[in-house]
């Protein structure tokens, strides 16, 4: 299937017949290759069917790459529509980026050429030709007034080419013929803005794709000959057998037919509960396979929860621009007609129409949105659904999931104490870490992290996990118990010396663990949920921005949820929430307020779909949540939520100001044109200057973002906090 052309250290070239002349397959494999571990660069040429891969020899090899690509090709026919659309959108965005880059460079060179020519040779006489001006003005007027543009499109329905494209090309051609450096400069600014936007989108899409599991939205279907084929989950049926492997998230609910594994239910229940499962046990949608392999018989398929994106036309700011354009069209036609009746001069009437052209208001909106998206990207924020812009600005209720969103989903040790002189606190930690090395629940991970690999696994003779209680082990010929009070009571250990501390830690909503060696109490370890860094600063910033209604929705017990909320100043808490509870709370609140939901797991998807705006963190969320999020944050800094709100509000304000400025410019110069204060050549220049000014004014969106970031870095408060 794959022919090897050449192999060099860190560089391999292959030929695949199936890729030859198959642009779609080439794109899909290219997208798949970019996310493979160890791949630095990949290129596919569908015209020759060849693939070039540059890779890190310490992380992968050409045999493994061949195997991965063969799997991708074999599974391609089963790829679902959603994945196909993602691939197509990604590569179309790349094509748009490359196209506007070429245009930007071409018009940049043209601008320099015209400037040099004007300085040395002057302009050709045709550039001052009145007939050329009239035709160029007519093209500008048709393209600038929505009413006239609709009329033009209706008249050009039977044309063999794209009417919009023809109009743009004609306008560009007349700009060049007239040697208008102002017009060329406007085109340069537009292409630059487009390039920045598309570059940001490509980078965001690539980062999102890299963060997604290779089996996202897919499952390994077991065939009759025991072969595994990767197929979309939505193509499966109840009763089918699927395979689950280490690191994968279950996309279905069913019964285990064979195999054993360790599952983490964080994405399913919202709690990092780890369980050992085997034949006869159930697997829930969203369960992560920490270790092991399973064969599962499907009992229930997931509901389709894809969130419907808002259309651009639903934005109030878009409606305002459209309303103004319709009104000014009537004003312009009336003023131009009256001017012609009074003066009998067609060029004067043309001047009125040119200056009143409302195209700059649309430019202020579209270009402002591009700068807004690019600014968010510079803060590692990807606004997947840009049409939620106004919803973000008007957000007055923010609802957070707890575990994995406000907290890291793991724990930190806040106290270790030894009750015996035979072992120090550090020695007890090393012993516990060694005994927990083969287990994968959050407590085990925390103990190993804090021991920092300073433990001797060779002394562990046995270690058994007792679900919901702890560990029973033999370490260096000593019987060891690590766990909660229930385990120790069942084993008959005397807890008198540590009972007061245990109760104290429980009252503080910590997670206390006793340690016993040879059935004698030896020490205690206390752990606590680790709240995300800067979470308290985030809520302070949100309140200063006018968002006071902040709520916590969690599957954890109410008391522990309340403890976390008290730490962060959250007043409204909903504990022990199921999927349906979260959905109901958000749906009800959305009837009266604008709600933003921030979550990470399967149990949050319904609420995130119902919310006006949904946000997730790329490194903390399951793939299903990422695909249903309006906004994705590409780092673990929760304070980026405050940046999202701040940048959105500031961008909305600047865009609104620029639209208002353009409207004032139209009306002011339209009045001057009506009273014949300048000729048609000047009117054409003033029309171009309007667009140029709003393009330059929109740069304030990015400029303000850079300035505010510098102020944060240089502020005394930031320095003091770091200290």
C-alpha cells in the first residue's frame, strides 16, 4: 500500500497510489500526520502521490509512521461528516491565508511602484480622464450601496461568472488604471487584516486538532474476524462490540465482555473517581481508560449534541449597519437627484453619491471583527464561533464546573505528620508513593508527584487497591495500610492518637489519609483540591467588569463545593448536580439573562449547549466538549477568561465608534458635496479615505491589547503579587 522512496535519519519519503489525484484523501492524511507524535513537518503532493515527513528520531521512526498512515487510510472511508468538514474548513482557511498573502505582497509592490513613478514621471493622462472617473465611480457606487448591488446581482444572474468577483475585479482594475495610491493602500490594509485573521484561525485550528485524540468521535468496531476498524460513533448500533484501549475516552455506554482496565470517571461524573473494572462491569460514556484494554457491548449510544452556531445576520451591530445602509441609500439617491435638478451637472450628482457610499461602515464592522479574532489569538484564545461576539459582551451570569475547571482535578498535600519516631514524615511519603506506584487514582498520582521519584519500588512485595477505602500492601516485609477511616476500622487499627486531627481535617473539607505499619497507626497525610492559579484574581476582575452573578455547578457534594466557593468568593452554589440538573439550571437562567458556561466533561455538554456562550480549556476538556465550545482557551491560565471579556467589550466599543465615525464622515462630506465644495475627482478620493481611516482606526483593537499587556507586566501590583 505504501512504497518507500527514500529513508534518511529524521526524513522519509513515501508514495501512496490512493493519494494520487485524490486531493481530499491527501488533505485528510496531511491533517492526521501533523498531529502524530514526533512529526516536525509533513507535505503531501496529490499530483505525484508522494509524502514527505520530517520527524524526530528520538520520538518515532519510519516504520511507526507507515503503520499510522496505513491506519488512517484504512479508516478514511468511515470518517464521519463532522471530521470531514473540519478537514475541509482547515485547508480552505490555509488557501485563503496564502491567497491574501500573495495579494498583499503584489499590491505592496504595486504601491511602491506607483509612488516611485509619480515622483519621477508623474501620472499618465488617462488617470485624469473624466470618462474613466465616471465608470470607476459607477462601479464604486454599485458595490457600495446594498440596494444597487442587489439590483446588479439580479440583472447578472445569467452571467457565466461570479457577479461579486467580477465587480471586485472591475473595481480593482479601475483603481490601478487611475493610479490611485490611496485605493491601493486601502487594498493593502484590507489584505493585511485578512492575512492576520486567517493566520490566527489556521494556528488555532491546528492547535485544536493537535489537542484532539486521534479517535475523537470514533470507536474501534470489532468485526467477525476479530479485526478492529475505526468508525464514527454515530455509525454504530446497539449490540455492536467495540474495543477500548489505554488513553481513549469511551464514546458509548455498555457492558464489558472481556478484558480488565482502570477507568477514570472525571469526564463522565465530574469527579476524578478511579475504578478497576472487568467482565460484567459497566462502562459509561466519557470514562477514560487509564490502563488496560476492554471489549464492550454497546447498550446505549450518545445523543447528538452539536451546538448550532448563530448566523452573522443575528448580530445587533450587523443589523444597525444594514439599517444605516438602507437609510443612507435613500438619502443619497434623493440628494443626488435634487442636486442634478438644481445644477444640471451630472458630475456633481455623482460626487454626492460617491461620498455618501456606506461601504466604509461595513468595512468598519468586518475588519474590526478580524482584528478582534486576531487579538484573541494573541492571548491564546480561539473564538470558534465569532458570532457569539455580542453574547460575550452582554454576559451577566457566569456558571463554572468545579473539578477540572476551577480546580486542576488533582490534589495537593497540605500536611504530613508521623506518629512514631521510627519513620520521619519524608520516609512515610516515600513508602506511600512506592506502594501506590501501580495505581492510577488522583491520590496515587499526588503521592508520587510529591515524592518526586525518590522511592524504592523494589521493596514493594504486594499492593492491592480496596475501592473507596485505600491500599493494603506489603513493603519491605511490613504490612502497610493507607486510606480513610473506613479501611482502618475494618482492619481493627487503634486510631485514638490521630482521631482528633482526622476530624479536624474533615471539618476543613480536606481529604485525610491514615498510614498504619504492622497494624499500628504511624502517621497521617492531608490533601486538598488544588484551585487553579489566579482563580481568585479572575473573580475579582469579573466583578470589576460588572459581572457579579457567578455560580458554581458541580457533581461534588454541596459542603465541599461550598468550601471551594468560599475560597473564591462565589455566592451561589449547586452541589451534587447531574447532567440533567446542570442543563435545567442553565436553560432556565437563559430565559432572562445572558449566560456563559465554563466546563470540561461529558456531564457539562448539555449545559454548554444550552448556554448563550460556552467556554472550555483545551488541555483540561474532553474532545466532545471542545467541539461544542464557542470559545477555547489554549492554556491553563484561567485568568484568560477575564481577557476574553475585556477584549470583547473593548473591541465592541471601538468597532461601534468606528462605525459611528464612518457614518458621520459620510453625512458631513455628503453635505459638502451637495453644495459643490469639491469636484468628482476629490469626491472619489474622499470615498477612499473613509475606508482608509476606519481600517487604521480598527488597529486600535490590537494596539490597546498590546498596551494593556505591557501595563500588566509593568504594574507594581503584578510585581508585588509575583513576590
